[in-house]
C-alpha cells in the first residue's frame, strides 16, 4: 500500500494542504463541516500522519511532561495519583500527544530532571503537581518560559497557570455537615501544611468551628500527610480528647483512622462520625466495614481538563494567567450517621 501524504488527503477532501494540517494539529480556525470532511477521509483511508514530519513542520515535539513529586511506592499506593494520571493519559491520547512521566523524590532528583524537562524542543509543555517540592520547580520553569500548568495552586506563586478544586469551600461543607448533625467535638487529621490543599482544608475546618461558636482545641488537631499510615497512627493521639467526629484531610487518612477506631472497640458512627475527602477507592478501602462519607472530586476529569488547559497555554501563550477551579460535592454515606437524603 502506498503511503498517503497530506496532499493526498487534501485532494480527496477538496481542501488545501494547510487545512488538513490545521485539522490534524487541532487548530481552532477550521469550520466544523470542513473538519468533519477531513476526518471522514482520514478514517476511510486509514491515514496515519508521520510523527517526525509532523514535529518538523510544526516545530513541536507533541509531547507533554507530567512531573509528580512523589515516591514510586506512594504513587501506586495512593489512589489519587493513578486516577489523575489516567485522566491525563486519556486526554493526551485524545489530542494526539505523547505523555512523559517524571517522579521527583527529592531536591537532588529535581536537579537531575530539570535540565531534561526544560531543554528546548523536548517537551511542548509540562504539568507539575503543586506541593513543597513541585512549587520550586514551577518557579524555575516559569523563569525558563516553559508552558506549564500546576496541578493544584502553588503556595508561593501568584503568576502561574493552575487547575485546582476549592479546598477551602469543600472542607467547610464537610465540617458544616458534622455540625448540622449535632457534633460538638470535631477533630481533624490534616494534610501536609506545606501544600495549599492541606492549608486550605485546615482553614475551612477552623473557620467553621469559629462560625459556630466552638473553641479551637489543639488536642483535637493532628497534622498528617494524606496517607493511610498517618490516619492510623494519629487518630490514636486524638482519642484521649474524646472526639465525637473526625474530618479527615483525605480518604486515605480516613480509612487509616477507621481501622484504628475499630481496633480499639469504638463504633462508627455511633461513637465517632467520620468524613473524608477525595471519594477514591484505594487498595485497602475494601477492608473497611463502612461506606465513607466524603467530598467527591472528579480526579479523572481533573486530569483531562489539566491537559486541555496546558494545550491552550502551549498554543496561545503563557499570558493571561489561567486559573481553573473544578467543582466538588459532598457524598453522604454511613460513616457520619446521616441518611443520604439528610443533606440538601
């Protein structure tokens, strides 16, 4: 079979070669009718564009980098990151980009990886997980004028494209739900306070307590790291303060806490109501006796939207700064003791 060229597709579709190129490169300035006509010819002929020629013609690599400041073990045990990566990969496939994954465990790793990901022509753009390690990398990439989108709002950067959820507002909804149920001693195990997500979820917790006339009791607060292990160990530090509810900074924290609560003979939700954050199923959640009330965030769609936002930055420049907030919702299940129709 003779390899088809862009000119062949253009001739069969009755359009110019440049129009076919714009369709293949997902450029917006093509009418829907013409775009569909070109795509119909591509489907019928089985045309596959030459990747090398495509890159040379467009001066782009058609590759996106994903930088996650997480250890490999944590990457596979924390259900958030595999689900996020699935969404990112799905969008890359949809828009015909290749995805490169870089996991940064330390500052030393960053020094090794940075020259590779910042090299001109290797990557068209980069997605960086915001956090204590990722924020420094974000700053360096901005200075290098690399198209980037931060996954989560960085703490120390105000002029960066990012996608996030409303961590503050979502945590308020979760804690207010516990207040409405009549809980008086609401404890929390937070996420890391060097991350914006951890800080904002903590801020929502504190403000709801203040709004409802509760004094802030440090004996009801433990500072965790979003992991199941921290939930399991830290809830034991909080139990002597006799909490009647727990707002966990993540589902992983919540499931660790639930395991420890069951082991000491307390009942959920009768003795302690529990609300998590994420609505994700991890490797150990099937061991829990309870269905978790939690804040649902659409992590898969979050990943897809992040790629779409980055493509916009790649094609239209770093300015103006883009800020995209993805919606969440409270999912009421049995760990808070409320029937599902109890929450409007």
